[in-house]
C-alpha cells in the first residue's frame, strides 16, 4: 500500500505505508459486530502537505490487481473559531429555551462540520474515596454544511447541551459524586467524499430499505468497499462556563440524575 503525492495531477513523491497493529498504536476498535483482533492498519510518519492532492493505491498481492482513490486534505491549522473567538468568552447555556451561536473559518476543502464539547469533570467514589478526572464528548450540532466562502455559523438550542450531557455522562449511583470542570470546544470538519458516503449510508432507510443498499465508494477498481477522504479537527481549549450555567448544571432538574454537586477542585 502506498500514498502518492500529486501536484497538478503529476506524482511528485510516493510514500510507503507500513503495516502496524493499531492496538499497539493506541487505536483500539469499538465494541460491535466486527472482530476486535486482528486490528491492522497502515501508517506513515510523513508530514503531509495540505496544498497537495493524495492518491491511495492498494495492491492485492494474491491477484496482482490494484485499486486507488484520491482526496484533498483539510488543513486543520487554518480552522479557527470566531464565536467564541478566544477562550475567555464564556459559554452561556444557563437557559435551555435560549440559543447559542457558534461561528468559524475553515478551508474550502471542508464540506461539512460538527461542533462538540469536551465536558471535563471530577468523579469521586464516596465509598473508596478514589477521585478520577474524566471527560465525555457531547455532540452539540451535527451535519452543518459549509457556507462555501470559508465562513460558517450554526445555531444550537441550549436544550441540546443538557440532552447530550445526560445521554453521554449517564446517571450516577448514590455513592458517586461529580464536579464540573472547564470544558473544551471541538470543531470537526469533513471532506466532500466523506459527506457523500454518510448521505448514501443514511439513505438506506425508508420504504425500500430492505431492497436497496447504497454502496458508495470513491475507489476505482474491482470489488471495492470504503472511501478515501480527509477530516480535520480544531480545539478551543479551556472555554469556561458562565456561573449561571454552572449553577444550572449543578442544581437544574434536567441534570439531577448525574449527581453533579459542585465545581472541580483541580
């Protein structure tokens, strides 16, 4: 397996990809229907250039046949939140009936976006007195199309924050207590191929769902599955909640089952 670097359609470099055990690389498979072992992947430490296009070429060593696909890259370094634009602008989710607007700049190779919040918290087992520092990622807004000019914004109902918090954090037993810490904002960007693949997969629902199974791929060759695309992620670290939001998280009826009793001591 190799990765070809393209400049105006001309191959300027070929990068060899090494077979690795992803478990040893820190990427374990989620539980599900597929076998967790072996968990192989291909890796290179080559620094990629977001101004270039890349072609992934895969050869079947038994048959000698090849398949390939191409993609542009999303340059994460130029993804920038503009609202909030710095981490001293607090997040105000105190009133669930209100809305919050997020905005950002991103390269035009990014076709769609997701905004999520990394909710950090302390969790204490009151029986053992063991305290752990943990986080859960809360999906706030999903499947946001690019504006096309690099400047995009999206509006979230504050209610979504509380729904996601309860769903992802989950109820705590009586002997567990939790404390709120400062969250991070995460902006994820996906390319056009990934967007098309997700749309095609979602199209399997409906009246003819048992008859039509879309199989979208951008690989060229025989008997191919999957896609070759790119994603980009940008963090805005340590964006504080307003005090009213903290009060709502700790004392609100929506979060009562979470046993959040105060603010982290970290």
